[in-house]
């Protein structure tokens, strides 16, 4: 594990300036905010670039991706896939559980890419998904203007440099196609992390997952990132939350999380979109 010193310089992904300050400390490293533009990122030892999933997939991973995400994936399908057709790429498809929901929408030709070999094997062999490409998104090779819809579920925050990936996705997208991005919302995650750390009496934990989550986006910084790549954030929508708190099966946690979701919907309406309490679900198109 490498913990960078206070004096090291970190060029900001969004504005290139090197001045930043520590705004949160956790077990794996620090969370910093760019002094020039406010972008928030992790300064911690990263996992090796062989993907998120280790060689053997833990039972907790199956719970997290199969069960805890199911409600979110189903709501997405009802809203965006039902009654339509096209070619979809799930970029960074992990174990393939989102793609497994595409079985309900046979008019969609569904593809996935994934960098972790064990996850690719699981998606192909156990979920029986036929169109899984083992590839690094920055280097994968698809024809230009090929896909109607590209989904990035819980991927963007893991990328040390998302720019070559977004540039590729843009190239593979049809001119009237769109990209869907799901990523945590740091505007909410940071106060939540501070609260959790307070209740844990300052114990160093993995509140913001500094090792895995390299960049922490807000509505403002996510918009700025996509605009750098000649993309446009058309809208932020709401989908039901992950049905678990910190990966645990807790009925009370689930109830609270869903209460939070309904509160988020209400506040969004009341403030005409100015206040967002939940994760970021962004609809992005070519500008
Ligand atoms: Zn900056």
C-alpha cells in the first residue's frame, strides 16, 4: 500500500492544476479536493490494473451484484429498454448480472466487456452470456457508430483516467445513441462518510473506498468531465437504490435506504433538480 505524502502534487483530472488539499482521511489513503476547480479524488495505492474482481469471486460479490442491484436494473429495463430495440454495450459488465436482465428484452442485442478474467468466465460459463469480450475499455476494439446504448454501471469512479475510455465509448456510439452512467454522488457520500467516521469514533475504515474509487464525482464535476470529451449530460434521473447498506443484508438498512430514495425524489421535485440526495444516474449524448 502506498500512501502519498502531503507535499506530492496531483495534477487534477479536470483542470490540470496541481494544488489540492486533504479533505478526508481513511485507511487506504486520503481524499483530496482540487483547490482550483473543486474536483474530488483519491490519493491512495491503487489496485493493479487487472480489474476489480479477484481470481475467485466471493459470495458477498454475488449478493451485491445479483440481489442488491436487481431492483435498480429492473427499473432501468422498464424505463429504457421495454418496447425498444437496438444494440447495447455494457462497458465493464463485471459478473454480467445487468446483462442477464436483458433476457427479458430479446429485441436488444446485448454485448459486454470486462477486464477481470474470473468475472468474464463467470458471465460466459455460469450466466451463459454469449457476447462477452475480455478487454480493457481503453483498448477494446469495436466499430465506430455501432451501439445505440452504452451503459457504465459503477465503472467510472474506478478509472484512474476515464478520458480514453469515454473517448472510445463516444466513437462506438451511433450519432443518436446515448450513454448511461451510474456512479456515486460525492456531494452526498462525503457528508455520509464524515458521519459514519464520527460514529465509528474516527476509526480508519474504507468509507469512500479510496483504493477502488479513484475519482469522486458530483453533478457539477461529472458534467464537466463529459463535456471535455464532446459529450453532453442531458439529464440526471433517479433509479431505486442498491438494496443493501455497505454490502450487508439488513432489513432496517434497506428500509432506510428506500426512505432516503423517496426523500431524494421529493427534494429533487421541490428544488427543480437543484438538490440531489442519491447516486448519479446520468443520461449522456454526443454534443
Ligand atoms: Zn481541478
